[in-house]
């Protein structure tokens, strides 16, 4: 079985090193997309977080390494995904 690559570019989105730092606008847009989708799925936005509230869980590299990926339509982020591992995963 072979897997076809996507017909749209997927890029790793660097996670800002500080709130409001370089890349913050893109991080914030990706978090809004994520939590808007969750609101649609669960029928409420009561469980959503702001980018500021979510950011600490994305920068705990020692205990929960995370990589964030996005695709864009022109300049807007239209899809996001993330990859997380456990420390010690090979």
C-alpha cells in the first residue's frame, strides 16, 4: 500500500518561545481554528481556551514534546495538526 502525499503544502509552525513573541499571531490563529472546531463538535464553546491559556502545554518540551503543523489558503491558516510524544519515545 502506498500513501499519496497531500496536494496542499503542510508546514511546521514554530511554537513561540514567549506569549506575544515571534510567530504569536500564527499560533493564535491555529489555536482559534482548533477551539472553534471543538466548539462545533461539542456544541459549546465553554470548553475552549485562548491561545494564551493553551500556550504553556505547547512549550513543555521536557515532559511533553509537541510539534505543530498547519496548511494555509493564501495567508490564512485553514487546517492544523499536532504531533506529541512522550519523553523516552524512540
